[in-house]
């Protein structure tokens, strides 16, 4: 029995795909796919109650496991935090690959995906990147008063050796996209957020490299950093995240500002 012959004509695949897209038609022989109109979101395959869709662009994946109750999920999400103290041991490359892989799965605009990754491994390379950043700041900050705070960070590093840029981390994860991708920045943020959420489960920690991003994600200033990591001409840095083995363990949750919400 082929997959289509199982179809019970519940129309769920059609509903989740959307009539405007027109990628699915329910026929007497089951779901008929128009692959030219499909954006490979996989919702039709995931929702089908009888596995009646054999989709060449979105193969059948494992069944979804039960979700944790609200209290457990809340407890976990509240304990994921920015970590700025790391051990000198690096994350093993096979583990880093597994960690970054989760960055493929968040929602993206129109299922555009399009995010790729580059990992800079080891303190020696990261220190070299700090030098590149300092040189770039020397060039760019005097031309833009809004970057004066970055010049202050560079001054502190040169005078004290304190790494306020990357906090002593052993790895940097860059999220990249094509230059013409107008959704590239937010898609990269979604991807890095998923990585940050997965890291504690694996015993690792992350922190946004916000100071670095201010220059590296701006087309006006990004050139030296693109050159340093050997970016192809058609790609750009959309986000950067520190990663490593945490040198500190937090025992308690932290509070945030009270919920600010309105309804209409």
C-alpha cells in the first residue's frame, strides 16, 4: 500500500498548508503535491494522522514526544542565562557540532531558513580576533561619536587585559546569511537563541557577543571581521555568540521586571 492510498480526506494537510499557496490538492487518489509551490515547511507531513503523504522535499520525521508541564518548562526557561565565566577547556568539536545543529530548527520567515554557521575555536584565535576588533575600533570609532562606548571597552582591554568583549570564552559561534536576505538578521537571532536554550542541557553556556555585533553585523564596519573568518563575498555576519564550559553554577532563579501586558 502506498502512502497516498491511506488518505482519509480529513483535509488537515490542506488546512495547514493554506489554500492561497496551492501546494496541495486532495484527489481521489489522496494528496497531490505541487512541489514548485511548496516551501518545504513540512507541516502537511507532520499533521497527517495516517501518514498518507510521501513528500520528497520533507521526509517523515520521528513522532513528537510529550511536552513537559508548564511548571517544568518555566523552571527550565528561567534558568537559561548569559554566562560570562568560562573554563579554559574547549567544547569538543563533535559536541559543538551537535549543539549548533539545533540552530537549524527554529521558525524562520516564510520558512526561508538560509542561516549557516561558522565556529571559531580556541582562545588563541579569539585573542587574535580581539586584536582585529581593537584595530577596527581605532579606525571606526573616531568617525562615529555613537561608538565612543566601544572605544572605552578597547581602552580597558589594552590597559588591563580584561576581555570584556568575549569574556574569556573558548568558542565563538557566528550565524551567517546571504547579504541579500532581508530576513537574515532575525533568522540568525532565532537560530542563536535555540543554541543558547540547548547549551545548558549539554552542560555548556553561552552569552550574546553584543559589543562585537555592533561592528561585525553592520555593513559599514564588518569588513575586517568578514576577512578574518574568511567569509565568502555573498555572505555576512548576522549574529555572534560566545560559548564554552561554564566556570560557575547558579543555584537560584533570578527575577525580572513585572509583567507588562495589555489586552484589547
